[in-house]
C-alpha cells in the first residue's frame, strides 16, 4: 500500500494544523487514499478515503478513537460513522471512518486525537509519503515517482528514507531497556 500525509506523527516536527481550530491536542492530517493502510493503522468502523472522495473534494473526514471520543464522548465508533462534524468556523464534514489510536512516541502517556481530511482540502506543504512494502521486496522508485506525480503534481521528492531508520530514534530507549533487563535476568539465572 502507498499513501501520502502532510504530517508524520512519529517525527519531531510540530503539526501544521491542530485537530480542529480552537482544540488543543493532536494534529489534523491531509492524506491520500492508501495512507491509512500504508502506515498500518487499523480501521475500526466505516471506511477509508477513496479516489472519488479526493477527486470530488467531498466534505468528509476520518478520526482516530481519541478524536471521536473528544467530539462525541458517549458514542461508539460505529455510531459516529455518518455523523456530521462541524469544527468551529470550518467546513462541516461527514465522518466516514474511525481508526485505531496509535502511540507515536515512546513513553507517551496518552493518545493524541487525530483528524484526517482528504488531500486538497487545504493548502499544505507535504511532509511525508509512506509506502508499505512486503518484506524483502524492493521499492520501485520509478513507480513511486509516478504515484506521487499523479496524486501530488506539484510535489518534489527531496529524499527517501527507510521507515526503520526514521523509527530508530523512537525505539532506541525501549530496545536499550529490554536489553538491559534481559542482561539482568540472564545474570540472575546464572547466579541462581
């Protein structure tokens, strides 16, 4: 799967937009069809964006569970799909899907509310394009450039990085702790 988003929650940069105007918390991310699948977020209810949503610039949105709870605290995800979300001073959008929460930072105490809107809903500077490949499969750069050119005609690719390299700083501390704990456990077994 392949998809693009104008913000990478696992990165260190601040989001370009918040969840909604006047709402503190997580980001609002403009995404292409395929982004949810490419980053591996599980769909809980409803559906993800389709090419028709983007082409017609339909006023639709998706949220993660935390975002849905922020807007409708007493509703289940399946009950939220189809509701109209009208953030203050913004376009009303029909919620078409709810995705699972994800922690993007090691040690984060709470999930961030995240709202997703189709690419083209707002002017943006693109930050991240995510491509999910099967293990051992090579990334066809020509196909990637065609994918980007078709969906984001004004985008320029500055660099390509492997997701494991980008995630390495986020995972460094948990790996160290697991190795240290494993070393202590092994030492205890040897002394026993």
